[in-house]
C-alpha cells in the first residue's frame, strides 16, 4: 500500500467511502485503511454493526463516520456521496448471494433482488462517485480518485445453481473493466475486484467445498495492493481465477453439467455484506 502511505506522509490524508462496511470484506477494508489523517465514510444497513467497525477504526486513529443506507436507493446513495466532499477512494462492496437447490430455478423475486442489489446497487455507488471525482483536483498520486468495484470470480462461470449471482457479477465486472478505459482519461482509476471464496457470514451458509478460501483480512490486503497499483482487474487466488476461466470457456452443455452438481447455494435471500464467494 505504498501510494496511500506516501499521500498520508505528505500530509494530504485520505478520504474513503465503503458500502457494505459492517462485515466481511467491507469491514476488513475499513480496518486495513484506518490510520491517522484517514477519514472513512462507512455505509451499511445495520447501525449497530457499523458502530462496531467505526470504533475499531477510531482506535487506529482514523475518523470514522457511519451512514445507514440501502444501496438499492439511488437517490439516497447520490445524496450521501455528494454530501461527503472530496473522495479519494470508493469501494462499491455491498452485495448479496443466493442460489437454487434441487434442480429448480431461482424464485423470480430473488432473481430481481440479486440484480437490483449486485448490479444496480453497485452502479448507485459508482456513478455518483465517478461524477464527483471527475470534478476534483488530482491528488498527490496524479489521480482524481479511485473506485474499486467488488465483483467475484463467479463472474467467469455460468453456474446453474447461482445463475443470478454469476450473471450480476459478470455484468458488473465487464462494465467496470470496459469503463475503466474512459475513466482513466478523466483521471479516475476504476478497478474490478474478483475474489474467490472469503471466510464471511455469507460463505458460512455454503454446504460445498470452497477451494482456496481465505480470511477477509487477507482478501482486503490483496484488494488494496491491486487498487494502489492501478490494476483494472484484480482476481484472486490466481489459480482459481484461471480454472474458472477455463470452465467458463467450455461448451455450455459441458460447463452446465459440471457446475450443476449438488448441493447448490441455498435459496436464502439474506442481504449481507459482500463475502467474495465465488459460486
């Protein structure tokens, strides 16, 4: 994390905004960034859990400001982002994960909610942040701002038992990587983050093997390393990302048969902070 530390050492400080900050990757990112001269705007739906994370960040010397908000609410998100002032770093992290079991399609309401939160909710964060950053003066690293979008390795595979989750993350990843080209010309760095399995409340519901599962703290460190390096896509662990791409490249009948093996992801629509799970 050299670039953020150099900015802090020059006395410029750092202001970051994180959605889904009350648990999982969002919580780990907040704690990892917390330091003197750092201001953290922490968003989520659970006020009590947000306060716990803010307390941890304040112990490390950061200023932490909590905001109870639902990323599905575009007007509320835009109002929050436009009210905080300069933003150096934004994490569009909030998301949900659910799937189907017993060979049945996902419930229609679940399909719509997953897309509404994982795709529209992310855009409700990214678009106002991008518009704000375009108007800012460049920071000490020459960037007007950085936006990290938490997608998933699931973006690379068409898993029948998590169709909406995979598709929502695929759309988010492709949009972010494609938009990064034009954002770069405006001085804003966009990074799509595609984690594999991360040990969180959400993945604790999975009833299948999760190869390469890691702690949220380890995931946060890898994310920050890639974001400060200006990567347009950060995918980890690398070997799981490679395997997912190979499976995704198979003919649909083959990949469907391979990925539909039971058990599936529980059809439980539990709005939680993004876990970084991959299927």
